[in-house]
C-alpha cells in the first residue's frame, strides 16, 4: 500500500507542475499576487477535487488494512495534515511556472477531494454488509469508474441549444470508423454487464432505466453528445449478455481475449486529431496539454478498462502479476505503433497507468480477501453456487450454438465481400451501383443481410412453428407473416436509399393526396391538420411503402412458404388447407397491388405480361424451396437432383422472364429491351444475349444459395428456440397499449395545447366562416397561369417536365415569362436552363425531392424564380443535385422547404448574383445544404430569414468560399447563419452577416462541431461586417481549432465574442456604427 501512496504522490506532483518550465523571472514577477483568492472555473474545481480523491482512497485503504477506525484521531488527522502541506507546496512551486496559475483556494479543493476519497470507502464498507459476496464491491467500482469516464466533466447544462448540439452527431451518416467504434464499445459494455453479474443478475428493468439515464445524462451534461455508439452498443452488449452463459470458463476465456483485442485495435484506429500532436517522451503529456475534462475522461476510461481486464484474469485463476506484465506489454506495443499512425500520439503514461491500476486492484483485492479468506477459492465457490437466474445455460446446445454463430458471422462476411466485389466490377447495372444508402458500407450490408434472412428464411421459420397436433389460427398465422415482412421492410429501408426503394416499388400515392388537402376544409382535412398533415402524410407514406414492398416481395415469400409447409409430414390437412388459402389470397393481393395499382413506370413500361413475370418468380421460389429440401436430405440422390433443380430454375425462369418483359423499348431517343435495362450497365451499352443469360444464371444461383443458407439458419435457430430467455422482451399487448397511450397524449396536446386547433374545430361548426373559406379557395383554384412558352434547343415543347426529360448533353432550355406549376428530372449532362424575367416554377416536386432533380452533371440555371416546394419528408427543395457540379446564377428561391440540397458525388457548386430567402417554410431545413467531396463557391448573393430553426447555409463541403454576400435573419427564427459542421477550408470575405433577435442560436458561425472529417482545415474571415441584435452572441463555435485561423479586419457590432480584439474593430451597437436599427439588414 505504501508503494501505491508514493506513486500517487508522484503522479499528483507531476500533473500539478507539468511542463516543468521553471523561471526565476516568473517567480520574482509574481511576487505575492498569488495570495489573492480567485474563484476558479467549474472545470478547475472538478480537476482539483479529482486530483486528490485517489490519494484519499489509498490512505483509507491503508488504515483499514492496519485495523484503524475513524474514531481514532490519528487515523485521519496525520494524513490530512500531510496532504494539506503537500497541496500548499505545489501551489508555491507553481509560482515559478508561467503556464500555471497558482491559487490558494486550490489547496482547499484539493483537501476536499482528499476527504471525499477518504470518506467514500465508508460507503463501500456499508454496502458490503448488504452484499452476499462483499468482494463484488471491486467489479461494481470498476463499472462506476467506466460510467464516470463517459460523463466527464459531470457539469449539467440548462442551455437548450447545448441539448441540440449533443444530438447532432446522430445526423451524420455512419462511417466505417463509427461501426468499428460501435463494435469496440459493444465488447466493453458486455464486459461491464459481466462484472455486474458477479454482484447480482442484471434484469431488463435495471438495464432500461440505466440505459435511458445514460442517454439523458449525455444530452444534459456539458461537452457530451449522443452518438450512434452510445445508442447501439449498450443494447447489443446487453442482448449478447442475456443470450449466453458468461460464467462458463470457455465463454469467459473468449470474452477475456476479445476484450484485450478490442483494447489493442481500438487504440490503433485514428479517431480524429489528438489532444496533443507533438512527439514527446514525457508521460501523460497528451492528457495534460489539452482540456482538463478530456484528460480526466480518458484517464478514467483507461483505468476502468485495465482494471476490468485484470478482474477477468483473476476470475480465470490467472496470475495477476503476470497478466499485469502482459497488459503493460500490450499497451507499450500499442503506444509504439501509434508513432506511425496519423491522428494518434505516443504517450508512455499509459504504461504507468497499467502499473497504478495493478496496485489498486491488488491492494483492494487483498483488503477484501483479508475479510473473506482466499479470494480465488471464495469466488469460485460463489460462482458455482450463484449462477444468475438470467444467465442461459447453453451446455446441452453448445454445438448448435457454435454452429449458428458461425453461420451468421460467416454468412455476413461472405455477403459483405460479395457485394463489395460486385460494386467494384465494371459494367454492373447503374441501379445496382446506386442501390445502397451509403455506397455499400458495412452497415448497409448488415441491414441487407437481415432482410435476406427474413425473406428467405422466414418461410421456413413460419412453417416449422405451426404445431402438428393443434389447429391453426388464421389470425395468428397472418400476424406472424406481417411481423416477418415488417422486420424485412425496416431492414431494407435502412439498407437502401429511398430513391432506390421508389424505383422498385413506386412512390406513395396516398401521401401525396393527403398533402393536397392543405387547401381543403372538409372534416377529414381538418382532422388531419389537427394531427399534423405532414406527420400523417409521412406515416401513410411508409405504410404504403410497406404494403407495396410486401406485395412485391410476396411473389417470392409466399410460394416459398407454401413449398416448405406442404412437404412437412404429420401436418393436419385442415392446417394445410388454411395455409394454402391464405397464401394464395396473398399472392392474388400481390398481383393486384404490384401490377394493377402500380405507381412506378418501371412496372408499367418494362413489363409486357404481368402474368408471365409473376409465374417466373413463383416457379423460381418453388424450385428454390425444393433445392433446400434436396440439400437437407442425406444420400447420393441429391447429387443428381440438385443440379437438375438449378438447371430447371435457370431455364424456366429465363424463358418466362423474356416472355413477360418488353422486347423493344424506345425512350430518350434510345432503343433497348427490358432485359438490357435490368441486367445491363445502362441503356447505351447493351450486352449480348449470352452475357445476359450468364448474368441471370448468376442471380438465380445466388437466390438458391441464399434460400438454402437462410433456411439452414432458421433451422439452427429453431433448435435453440427453447433455450433462449425471451422473458425480457415486452409483450405485444404492452406495446399496443403504450402506442395507443402515446397517440392519445399527442392528440390531446395537438387539440388543447395549441389554440389554433381549437379555433379550427370551432370554425368547422360555423357555416358562414366556412363559406368564406370556400369562396377564397375557389378564387385560388380559378387563378389562371400566365401564358408562356418553353423551348428545348430552340424548339417548343409541351411542358417543363418534358423539356427536362428529353434534354440531351449540352441542351439549352428556355422558359418564357409565366407561372408554371411543374417539376421534372434532368439526367443529361451540361444542360443549361435559362428563364426569362417573370418565369416562375412553384408548387410541384418530382420523385418526392424537388422542383428540379438534377441527376446529370454540370447543370446551369440562370434567372429562374422558384417557390412553394414541399414534400412529405420535409426536405423539398427548388434544386436537388444528385450529379456532379451545379451553377446557379441570378436565381430567386423563396418560401420553400429548402433552396438547394447538394450531392456527395463531388464537383463545384457555384451560386452567384442570387437571392435565397424564407426557406424552411413549414418545416426544418436549410437554405443551402451541400455535402462532402464538393466545393461551395458563393459570390454576390443574399441568404435571408431562414425559418423553423434552420441555417441559411449549411456546408459539409471540403472547401467553402463566400464572397461579397449578405447573410442575415432579422425577422425569423433561424439557427446559425453559416454552419460548417465537418470542418474543411473556409473563406468568408467582404460580406455582411446579421444575427437577429429571434435566432435560436447564439453562434453566428460554426466549424467542425459534428467532428472534423476533412484532411485540411483552415478558417479565413476577413473584411466582413458582423451584426448581432441579441444581447450575447458568439462569432464562431469550434470543437477544435483548425490548422490555420485568421479572423481579422472585420467590423463587429453588438455583444459578439470570439473575435481577437487586436485585429478587428468593435462597435457597441448599431447606433454606435451609425446604421438603422433592426430589422434593417445593410447591403454591401
């Protein structure tokens, strides 16, 4: 124990006197000023408390080991005096260090921290009385330290804007590093649940309350945020913990090795810029050179991880000394490796932390062992007698469990490699290349994997769970199919983009009809307005998507279900009859929904005979089911029948497919077949018939393989079904009642919480007012658009949509003066759209995205006015860029949900001589929103009065340049004027930026607040006028400083902080500068 106390003294002195740059000049200059007592910041207070807290713990443990009690004065008086004198000496020595700020009051907080640590042991001393096994205090303490590391600096905030910032990381699409972080955190949480289980079982209620408490704390506590890892990792870790017996020696060894591997690999992944970049041999330099809370958080995290690893080694009867050396060697290798990894820093202090952790675990363990006898023998006897009730014994099904795990992991890895390879191949269909939401990331493939298991394995699961000796209840059978299809639908919507989903199943018809009720005053329209028209439309849209998706995939799912069900022996004929009737009716419903009520031209223009297409997929599904049944039967006969099934599947499906598809399609000036469109790279590069047959054969082989694999997984899972503890899952009735209760509360809030809706209900009962509304709506309906002519390459065309659709490369579209309620999609490259003065497009959106959906590259739009664009997803924009490159010149975009939504494909986005105002109309969105891999170049343009809490400009581009422009919001409730959430290069010059009194955010600008993801980072803000009409404002919010920061030669008006005083000119308010009061926004 004396060694531990001595090491703690050294570490405290080291941290207090770092970086050891003593100066006699500093000592003489400081004189006795340090004797003044200055109230430090909350961060400094917490740092001083936590610095001496471990020393108090160590002294108390030493006293307990010697049998001393608090009633004896020498127990606490002598250590307290030594610590008080030590803290005083540290403050005296800090006088001679320029980087340190000595303060006598720090001695007081150091003493309080020591006292807290000294007294804290009493809490554990009392807790051990209520524990059957007092040694459980050690793993409990490890878990508490880990939780503290997640919540530093422990200071809650009451700023609503800070709450919004804390959830913004959820808006960033997950990347590969995010997924790896989720995996590492999942392993850590699994270990923490394992430690807690030594004390007591971890029931669902305990986890739920703790989980949501952590989420709330992450939102409320200053400098914390809710990430995907925080949301996903604890849930997955808890689920894995409940599904295996982690008290089994074999499982525990696997967990120990996995945990060490997780510590090693997580340290090698670059997770952004370190606290300190320079190489140094000084221990703990990376913690002491940055912010206090970050250093404290990292130290607590590493102490908890190292101590957890040592505890697991104790449970496995490993030598603690030997495992400490192993862990120290592993950490040393990790630190040496980080010298060669960008974004990481070498710090020998981590090896020192391993030693300190070893001493803590050993001494605390020895203390508890002295109470219980031999700690190892006691623990082994306890664990043999006290296996938690929630742990699942898998000993009888160990082989099946290993087989199922191997199947799932191996299948996923194989699918991921296959999809990655396919996406890299040349000449793959364009629709396949653009299928996934995040370009085939590991998360996309994971959800797609779940989708395949549900569709191709759900039929086997459903057929096998029908009991042979019980009569089948049709309602339960239908409910099971709906659940399976719903899980598959959720998985596929998370895997692929909404545009791809609409290309497959069609757009939502009923959601569009609901949004059209905005101008109606019927009872139904009024009711939907009370419920929120946009939310209702969104709900209906996804319900319609689910129905259309289920119908589309039903041609494979239900025939496969029937095939697998009918071959089962000893099944009652009445059950077979019911399943056949329900499945046949479902197939008829699928045909009506998919073909008769189709909402996409892919199903109407490409298909000549819907019956033939339906037959092709039904027969293919039946043959795939038979293929699995043949493979699952032992004997040599399957070697003959399986190839015959494959050949039959390929031949029959290819013949019926060609019979059902359109052989010749003339569109966009090109002639191609439906098979070319579906299997070929594009319409222009057509493949030979043999190449198409080969591609179709590969697809059929893949479908049969996936069917066999998914059915095998379902069969293995059913063998373990009785051994899974599903008691922690909520009952269906509870879910339904909870959903109904939430809906009722929401309805009451909408009716009585907002006076507008009470007025709406009252107006419905007042016929005169209703007639007035009808007359006004009738006048709006009878409004005639002004005449106008639209030309494509000098030739008149029918309408705006036709012009965009039929445009070729380098086409020019001219829009004459007039009002056009129209929208369209342009796919050609280098198209120019020129609008005459007075040409306006409004009130229409294509593909649920925007007025102009630019899929081609380098589109130019000149002189166009656009307004009143809205879609159910609340991101309807005047221009939706999905290609590369865009130029907007002299455009006027206003009163829409958004002005421009960019593409992540790259290219330059140029906006000049243009005006954007009153965006975010009726929804939360931004005036301009660009993505990564692009450059945003703005010149001589205005962005004014964004609404509903959106930014005037939000740029994720790696380079953002704003010159000679006006950006302001004096009348509306916007957020930041310019938001650059992922960093990059920023240049703002010769512009006027005005933050109004109604803005939700105190920050005018931001840079890297969601994490810096671009390699180069620089900020140049020069020769601008900044005006803030709020009592307090901040010029720019940054999580970390860029490589270059130049804020100079600006005029700052109002209470704006964050600009260097020496390099900028400041005025107290508008009157001081001599400009008009708000809401006036000055021009350049």
